[in-house]
C-alpha cells in the first residue's frame, strides 16, 4: 500500500498510465517486468534496423549474385559512447575472394587473397585451375586441355605523387607456359596533369621451336583531366 501511494505521488503521470500491451498495470511496472516495449513498430517491408537487432561484421546484407562471388558484409557500428566522443569509422572488408570465369577461350575457378594491406602498399595473390578451349587466347597456353593460372598484383605509393603498379600472370598447360608482366608508373605533374608510363613483357616457353620467345613493348603518355 505504501509503495503504491509513493508511486502515485512521486512518479510522473506518463509512468502511471497503463500501456496498450499491459492495460492492467502502470507503464513503469510493465517496462521493468518486460511485458511492454517502447520501440516504435515498423510497417515497412524492410526495416532499417534489421528486425530490431544491431548488425555485426558477419551480418549478410545481400545474397551473392552468382556462384563464387564474394558475400558483402555489413559495416561495423561503433558503440554510442565511442561514436559520440571518438568519431572513428572502420568498415569491414574481406581479404579473400573466389571467382569463376567462363568464355569462348577458357573456364577457370580461382581463389584470391590480399596478403598485404597498408595505406601505401597492396599485394594480392590469386591461384586457379581450369580448362582451356582456345589456344593462345587471353594470354594463355598453346593447346587445349587442363591449365593452372596464377596472378600477382602489386600497388605501391612511392611518394605523394607517384604510384607503382605491377601485374604478373602465369599460365601453364600440357606443352608450354606463358608469362605476362606489366609494370606501370603514374606520376602526377600538376593537379590536372599526369604522366603514365607502361612496360609489358610476354614470354612463351614454346616459342622459337621450343627454345622460348620473349616480346616487350612500352608506352608513355600525358593525361590532362578537365
């Protein structure tokens, strides 16, 4: 009796009035007992809070469009106190991926991994296997049949205005091995002017009657951005 009298005198009217979920008791008692909820109902087909549960870094936000594609991840949400006092933001990004390729020249399945990820350096590796349908297409081997492919990608910021890129592709088959290496250097001369240089090397172990053949070419041009 004393507790009910104290609640009637000290508590604001909003805590004394009953809620629709629990009409037989004050709202404060219903909230403490867990028989009522202050969350607003969601009448949309897709609720913004994903069914009243906060997403984490493993929450799926969409189904993959094709077999072997990378599943997208939800962005990490900081706690309320940390987001208020420390405005940091760090979304999650996967380091590995799977890819399938099918065309008139080959069918391959590959697995990739980002070995190095820093603000200035990125190193990616990719390995795969498959079957070649058309010889020498897409920098491939000289015969039809099973193949194995490997790729190395390097991006290195040398300075504030220079970027070095390198791509190495190797494919081996039953009779030969082909290699393609492309090295590029981009140098920003002015905010709108950029110097692009490119050097490409291609090697075929079955060229020149089996002794091997190597082709090289390079290019350099200036690009102006309006």
